[in-house]
C-alpha cells in the first residue's frame, strides 16, 4: 500500500508539471496575440517552457534550500559536487556553510542558467556546463576522483530507469565511506534505488515549496 501511495504522489506531480508547462506556454501565446507581449519572462519560467529537462518554474523556496543546506552542513564535507545548480540559489547557500578550505563543483546543463552560474565569484567554486549523465567524464576532466557530498536538484524522474541506476552507481563510487548523497525531488522515484545502493537513507518532506519536495539523504557506510 505504501508503494501505491508513493506512485499516486509521483503521478500527481508529473501531471501538474506537464499541465504547468502547457498552461504557461498558452498564457504567453495569448498575451502575444492580444498585443500585450510579456517583455521578459522570468528566466525560470522561460527555461521551464523551452527546456523539457527543467521541472521548476521558479527557484527553490528558502525553506527547501534551508533543509537541503542543513543536511549538507551536517555531513561536514570538504568537497561538494552539485548537480542542476541552475542560477546558483542553492550554490550560494552551500558556500556559506562550506569551510574556507572547501571546494564546490557546480554542474549545470542549461546554457542560460549556466551563464548566470559562471558569473558567481568565489575561490572555492568551480563550475562546469554539461549533462549529469556525463558526470564521470566531467569530474575526470576536472581531476576529481572523490567528493565528500553530492547534492542534486535534477529531476531524476525525467531520466530512464537505466540512466537513474547508472548515475546512482557512479555517485556511490565517487563517495568515500561516510560520504553523503543529498537529493531534493518532487517525486519518490529514488527511494528504491537509494535503498538498494546505500546503507542508510533518510527521507524528509518539505511542503513549503511549489511543488512540495522530498529531501533524501543517503549515506555510504
């Protein structure tokens, strides 16, 4: 019954994401045809419509960011790798709890988001534009073999089952014992995969975000 309940939650959020993308697109089309063209849509809304790999129409709420960053801080990492950094909302907060000798590698696929991300200035920050499915190659080119903590906001539900499994395996392989993988998702697709790969998996729900998000913290023992 628990699995069926999670499946219904997944289906609900996926439906709402699809409806939102279509609805916002129609709104902009109607505005344009009526002579009231929106001068400049917010970057997240514009990207949400044009990039099917983006699931959010606005940055994460401060509540979700705070919950994720607390999990990062608890892990006490020196080196963090962030997937789907977008314009750097989560990135900036992670840097605030990262030690002076720490390092944050932020990876973003979307060109528009990456442009904003790459403009951030912090000696501890390194950025890379690329697809998370090429994580192994990206990190190798940056001379990185291990990271203490991985943080991901990418919608894993948009990946194929084989891609999800492969990515989780690579994350696990790049973590030392005691390392953490922290993912915030609006669906529960990751729970079975995480519990199959990691020895400890904690699940939280942050409802003060649109849509509400689960925060998973998986620890490699």
